[in-house]
C-alpha cells in the first residue's frame, strides 16, 4: 500500500499529475510540495499542493530597488539598463550601488577587488558615480573621481564608512582619507537633472 501511495504520481489517472503535466507543457515553473508522514515518508495525493514559483527578492535587489524608486519618482529616468554591477541611466550616467542593511549611522560598505577594477575602467567614461544605500536612511552619492581620492585600488577588499547625524549631510570616509565635502541626502534624487547639491 505504501508503494502504491508513493507511486501515485506515475499513474496516468491521477488528476493532479495531469495538472502538473499541463503546467510543465506550458513552460510554467512549478514547485511541488509533498507532505510526508515522518516515520514512513509515504506520500499521499490528498496533501499535494502545487504553487507557481515566485522568485524571492534578494536583499541587494530590495535595497537597489528602493534607490531606483526614488529616482523614478523624480521623473527624470528615460531608460535604465543593468550591466552588472552597474546601472546605466538615460544612456549617459553609470552608477555603482552598494548597500548596508544597518538601521542607523555609521554604515559600512565593502568594495571587492573586481568592483575596484571595474570602477577604474568605468572612470574613463563621462559620468560615473557611486551610490551608498544607507539602510532606510537614504543614498549618499558622489563621483567616481571622488571615490578614488578616498579609496585607492587595492588587491584586497576596500572598506568605506558613511556617517550622518540627524538632519545633517553624509560624511564619507575611506582608507585613504575623508571625502572633501559632505553629501546632501537629496542629491541622489537629482543626479539625473544636473542639479547636484555640492554645498
């Protein structure tokens, strides 16, 4: 009997099997969850559930999506393309986004050797910026040239920290020193409008 229960999916008369086959023939990704009795691990048709698989949102996608949403609300995005690890906006502005899940200042960010190398290569382009997503606080954005003044290219990972007191601007520090200016929290929303606040 247990063998019959375990082999139910192979039976041509199984209605759930036919449903699964139809979904697979339509190229729908599915997940089949079978609830088994812990002792015998016997599978029963009555406890089979079929769900369309939904891709879980990764932390990186969650935080980058929030930053992109802020730009989208500005109405300045005409096009966006992802060329890992960069975003290209309006075919002119290249952005590397890094995120920290920490709730409050200070926030820490790590740049891998590959990211450092790619930044150096992109630095030859016209407009390249780095955006540090500081948890739910906001985005500190500055140019690639400014990044290179506080973090020289290394063969190992480079760590950058970002600080902000309530109501103040972001202060960014790297292994080679401190960013020469403080970054306005509103600057990120305006990077596509050429209205960057350099105060």
